[in-house]
């Protein structure tokens, strides 16, 4: 009986986390979803990446977070983008679906984006992008548990929930970004939620989504003989690329710092997520995870898998870490085009 009671209390705690996160904005402010493979979902990081490869690209990503907990965090992502050389313009779309608490809380975002490319000099190019998003949030009260539904004798007593039904909330969202790059370096700044949309459900107070500022940068270092520096079909790519990704939203800061490499068709990477010298509380450091990546490129398709090793105090809860799977497809036109300077990264493939 004791273990069963603890299990019920655990699910009650999870329900409270969901409930207070989304209905009590004065306590906890809503935050953006994060991807460990941020380099594999470039449009999500910055709309200026739309059309950056000058080919038609499709991306899917699935993130399964903390499978050892009952919270059931699952995120699904799809995007596509292309480029018009005539207008020096990139365009794209993305769809994001997030589910939490066995689908007690879910959100869906559909975005369209446009980017304009401006060659500043023979060795440097700037791209600026704009994104418009339509979002929906759904809360299913039938999946929540409340204090009056539990007692010390039997745990969950089976009484009806004081709240029932499903609530939906819709909102518009605007984001923008800029990226500059040369043959080996790239760096960009994006600002999401410029209009700070109100995410409140009916009957709740204001729940403004704070602006999210992101800085992303990297430098590709070719290795081996000079002949490997060219992207050709008969020579493998051998390189390493140090990267940095910093995010600031509301009172939260996060830093991803690491490196990924390419050796012919094999890709690998390792990142650290956190800011050790910053603390959430006197005894709680800003450490989150170490991320490991493995991937493979086959013709026009690349596959990536990453695993988050939890290093925060959440390790005591045996979260099970996080898994992420990505697939990127490039459609190359058979027509010959005039060579153009392409963004050196994020790119795991020849193009």
C-alpha cells in the first residue's frame, strides 16, 4: 500500500507541475521548447536560415525528454525551405507539436518565414529573416488530479475532478533574425516573440510569453590535405566545427557549447549545456546536460541521433535523459546554376 500511495502522490506532483506551470503565470513563466540538435533545425533557431543552402530542404525532428518520468515530454518538428536566386530570397515553413503530461497539455505552432540575402563583399554575406506564427495551446482538465481526490488511507479515492473539459487558446507570434557568414564562419542573432503574445487560458490572468534572444555562431576548420577543402562528389569532407548557442528568455539563460565533426559520411559531436557560474538558487548551479551526437550521411539524406546525459540535480529523479532523432533531405535540381556562396554551417552534407 505504501508504494502504491507514493506512486499516486508522484502523479499528483506531476499534475501540479503542469497545472501551476500553465495556469499560474505569476509563479512560473512560459518558456520555449529547446532542441539539443539546434544545428539540425536551423529555421527554428533563426528565420534568416530559410533558403540558406540554396536548395530545397526538408527536416524532421523528434525529441523524447525525460522518459524516466511520468511527465511524458514529446516534441515533433517538421520544416521545409527553398531559395529563389532571381530574387535572392529564401522561404520556408515549420510545424511544431509539443505534448506534456500524457497529452494533458499540448501546443501546436505553424510558421511561415522569409529571408533576404545580401552579399556585402566578395567574402561576406548577410541574410535577414522574418517569421509569422499561428499558435494553439490545449489543456485537458480530465487528465489532471487535485488534492481533494487523494487521502492518507488509499491514495487516489476516485472522486470526480472539480475541473473538467478541454480549454483551447490561440495566439499570433512574430519573430525575426539576422545571419552573417563567410566561407568558414557564421554568426547570427534572432529575437522570437517580438509581440510577447498572451498565452492565458480563459479565466486566468495574463501569461505573456517573454521575448527570446538567441545568439548562434560557429567556425568550420577543414582538416587533412588541401584537396579536401573543396566540396566535390569524389572527395570526402574532413572537418571540425566549434559552435556556440546562447539563449536568454525572461529570467532564464542557457548556453550550449561544443563541437561537431565530419569524416566522409560520419558525423559526431559533443556539447555541454549550462552556465556553471550562474545559479538558480544558492545551492543550485545552472548545469543541465552533456549532449552526445552520432550521425550518418547517405547521398542527399542525413540522419542524426543525440542523447542528453543529465548532470543537474534532476539525476536524483532518474529522468532517463533525453533522446532526439533528426532526418534532413536535400533535393538537388538537375539544372546547372551559377555557383553561389553558401552558408558553411549548419550543414552536414555536400550541396
